[in-house]
C-alpha cells in the first residue's frame, strides 16, 4: 500500500495538552486521522472520558491499537478503522486530532 505519511508517533507528553487545548469534554467524539498506535485515542478515552475513532491505513498499527484498547478495557469507547483518512465522513466528529505534515493536510483541503 502507498502511504501518505511515514509513521511518526505523537510525543506522549503533548497529547494531554492537545486534547485540553481542544477542550475535549466527556462523551464528545474525537476522530484521530492517522491514529497510528492509538495513543491519542487512548488518552482521549481514559483521561477525558470521550469516545474516539481512529483512522489508520497500516493494518499492523490497527492491530496493535485494537490489542491495547481491548487490554485496557476501552473497547466501548474506542473504534479503529483501517482505511484511508481522506475517505472518512467526519460529520460525527466533535474534535479532530491530526499529527500530520503540511503535505498531508494540503491533500485534505488544498490551498488556493
């Protein structure tokens, strides 16, 4: 498969700050595009009591994330999809988490 971005994990120490800056509230829906190993999803569910959807194209990372989510007992709050994030309907998202390059962001909404 041809991936848009290399996998670069979001630094653990900035995730709570990202979610706090977004004012994530309990029961809100957080979508993470390019969710990788699920660290943003897990923090949103565990620390902010949000529901979360991860979108990741790499099946290896999807499996790893699903395993961690199940082990942590967060399956009722977190869903992980293995697909291209450019083809995902974001209408149900209250918060959108992105840790992407400007190249990937321009693929989503090209500048004029």
